[in-house]
């Protein structure tokens, strides 16, 4: 591919694919999925203006740059640092969590990542279960 190329790892039904997207300023766009080339027409759908109560989520469409990185954890929630599959959930509602405690294990690109708490608090909600596929920025565990 020549020119401005964007590379993404896209996970579909738990299987990661390397996707290279060519210059989005012209159509058709050359797209390579795990090395196999395709010519595709790309249009951006109109997006509704979010209301203050709507939660913003990363778009599944191809964009020329990555969305802003959400905080991996805040005082009230732990979020997925990348798309992947939940291998293990180490906490349940009511558990008291200390800074550094393992709260879940995420598999991404055939690597397991133990995600640890950066806060101390009580687990108020667990939004994932083992085997579930999650997207970048999804809320995994909430704290009070």
C-alpha cells in the first residue's frame, strides 16, 4: 500500500484480524485484511448529536485516527484498556478492593493481561463475565 496507511487490529467473534486501510481521501480505498487486498467504497454515516445522558462509545467504523483514550480506571469504574475477551473475573459485588488487586484478566491478540485496581473501594457492579468479548473503553467493574 502506498500513501497514508492506518493499521488496526479488529476482533470479530473473538478472532483478531490485522486490517490496513489505505488513503481515505479517495474512493475506492485499498483495505488489506490479514494480507488479503480488497477495494472498498467508504462513506461516513451521519452521526446523531449525543444528548448529555448518552454514553459515548468508540465507533466500529474505520476512522483515520484513534479515538481519545479513556481513563483505564477512575474512582468509580475500571474500563477495558483494549478490545479482547474476558478470561477471568476475580471480583464480585460487595468485595472490598485494594490498590493493586487483580480484578479481571483480558485476552487480546493471544496475550493475557491481568488488570489490577488503581483505586480502593467496594465493588458495586460487575458488568462482564468470563468468555465475553469487550470493546475498548467498555465499563468492566464499578466501585463505590
